[in-house]
C-alpha cells in the first residue's frame, strides 16, 4: 500500500518508503531530499507540519562560509567550530557542515528565502560570537528562523511524493530482526493508535530543552528522538552537554518577543554586560572581548553565573545588559521597528539596562551517526539537533540551521537509498500497541506537576553549574518521580487528552533526564557547556565521548574515543 491509510475502528495503518519524524528544518530537508530521490515519504510531527520545533523559533543568524563580503573558506569556519567544541567535535561531521553549508544556503536563496543584501546585491554577513570574521547570513535579526521554515514548508507542500501528518505522537519505533521498520504512535486528535511501516526512518525531533522550565525552544522539545533511538537500540553520545544561551531576557517583563533576541544587539552595537556594581566583568574570567563582544556562549554563561554566585548579580538573578551608551539614532538605524516594539513593553534602551540570564537553548549531544547520517541500527537515520558529535562540548553560534539543512539532506538521501533495497514490514510490537491503547492507568497522579518538578530538579541540580552531590541528588529525585509514573497512561484514548500527553512526555523526559545526569556525573571536569564546580578545569583525560546504549534491558554508560584521538581510560 503506497502512502495511503488503512483504517479500522481503533487502528490506522500507513505504509511508505521513508518516514521522517519531526518537521523543523532538518525534517523538511530530509523529506525533500528523500522525495527528490524518488521515495514515497511521510513527514510526521506531534504539532503542525513546518511550524514546530526549534527552527521557527530561531530569530537570528545562520553561519556559512560564503565569503560574500569578506574573504572566507570552509576551513576557517571549521577551525572556529572545532575551537568552540573544545576538542570533542567529530571532524568528519563538523567538516561536512562547513563544506556543504554554502550550497544549502544558496539553494534557499534560489527559493527566495530573502537573505539580507548589501548595497552591491551580495548577501550580507554579520560577525557573530566565536567567529573570526563576518560569516552569518540572516533575513532580519528577528525573523530568520520563521523565514527558513516558511520557505521549506512551501517546498514540502509542492513535493507530490511527500505526505504530511500533523498531531501524530510517535511513542516507539518498530524494530524487526535488528532493523528499524516503522513506528507506533497515536493521533492526538482522536486518540486512535497509528502504525507506520517504512523502509527507513529519519529522526529529526530536535533537542531536549523542555527538561528546563526556562528555555528558548518549542514546548515539544522534550527529547523524544533520544528516547526513541535508545529504545530502538541506537547509541547516544555527549548527553551531558546542554548549551545555555547566556543572555536570555530576564526582566522587565517582555511580551510577544523572543527571550534570546539580545545577541545581535550585543555583538552588533556593543551592548555591555554589567554586574550589580555596573562594572563590565566578562574579561575577569579569562576572556578577551576587547570591544568586539564575541565571547562564546559557554564562557559568557560561566561569567554571568559566577557573578551571581559571588553576590554581584542583578536584582532578578542575572546581569545587566546596557545600551545606554548607544545614541538612539544608532539603535534605530540598526533595529528600526524593534525599538518601537520594545517601547510598547516599557523598555527604553537609551534610559535603562535590561536584565539577562542563561536560558536552556540547545543540546550538543545526541544520536551517534556517521557522515551518511546512519545510526548504529540499520534503517534508522538522524538529522539536526537530535544528532551528537558535530558540535562537541559547545555549539558555535549560527551553526544550528546550517547543520539541520546539510544533515537533513544527507539523511533523506541515505534513507531513500536504504529503502529501495528493503521491503516493508507491516507488523508492530504488541507491547507498543498495548501502551497507546491502554485504558487502565492511574488517573489520580498530577503528571503536569511532575513535569514541573522534574524541570526544577534539572535547573537547580543539572543546570550550567554542577557538582557530584547535586547530580547524585538529581538521580534520586528523578527515580522518585519515575516511581510515580506507573506502567500505563491514565484515562482512555481520546481527543487531546492532556493527562495522557503529559504521561507520555514525562515517560520520555525522565529517561532523557537520567541520561544527561548520569553522563554529567561521569565527566569529572569542566569543558564547554558542562561546568563542574568540584572539577573546575579541563582534563585531557576526558577528550572522549560518553556513550549511552542498551545492553538487554539495562542502560549502559561507557566511553568511546573522539575521531582521530586515542581513548585514555579515566578513573
């Protein structure tokens, strides 16, 4: 059965060559490349197709070595990427992003995404933190992600071989004789069970920032892809590395604008980070900004939280970001109507600083893949933020959308090629079907409250600063919440049953939170986005990946070498 649905009273069954789970930039790029290779494709999302995930939330810039206004080359972009990754990047993956990013950015230009232009018609490039030169393209400083998502969504709508299914919650992948052959889930609209038989599956589900109550991404970024991959037998790496955007908006209240909007303001105009004494402090922590305001995100996060910890934070618990030294005419010339939107929020940048603090933004770790986006399980591919390895211990500003486009294209091509050589297995594991059709779960537990408790545990104990005592306590508290979860979801399948959705989300979030915490506990050093108060220095013995995998029913944490390095065993 090609792409269609077979419906019974309680079950809907689909068949396709390639199933893509997730519809941000990586998912849509995968669907387009698989469809372009002649495969039938289903792109599924728990929200609206092309309108969920991180891409549409991204407001700022996209890193790519176009050299349109300043001489540049992929090797320079790669050098900055590897430097930001603190020796943990997989060079084969990082180089793929840097080498092939230009072709995908120029393809979007052909599709009229609307990259900002210089007066001579060349694509404009901004100088973002961590880069050695202007390298980041943008549409405008508040609409780049939405423009990319809209452009890709339009292409997906035109692709006849791609079927779009929204409001579909995927709970498990189907594995037959060690090969991934589809997925099981349920329709959020009516609760009916869904099975999909596929020749290959691409995970493009994004990251895990919903584990933290204060985050910059969509509410559906709960780590679904990590849990799906692990249950299917794939390996994960670097789960301890959660990137916190250093200057997320904290105060005063900001309505209708992204909390991470301040980065281009800071590096374009020279916004000053000040402590409670109204003194610049970033260079007190081994940085050399020298007026360029280009310190990497992990270092800026460390500096801000160190000031807060020392009692020199702003009233709301962050730092001041001040533009009071910038003439109003310069502010308006750079950001135009954004100044008026801020004024509607009672914010006059010429008269007052705002308060900023780190906010969960991105995850560097994830599913272990090679350059073809193959996981360690045949038939399963991954693309975008769900992947691990290319960013090491800290992602370079602007690399996320570039990576999503490049990795998505390769994943779609590889999945289509694999699907051509395999049949489709229509069966689904009974245990997975039993879970989505269950009607016997406990209905008295407050799973939304449990999610909030987990988010607080992660923020307080597995946030930017970590200790052995805190991580150990976090594992105990995660286990306590898990004990309350129970084996089955509450109620009966039905229309947008939020209690059931919370149960499935909590199931995933607990599993992923444990992976992050266990990996963080094992890394007894500070490197990039992982900072241990009890091990404040980088240790050369930890130039390695922590790998998470299944061994039977057990979850095992061990070590694998970084590409090109020699694994050093640590105590």
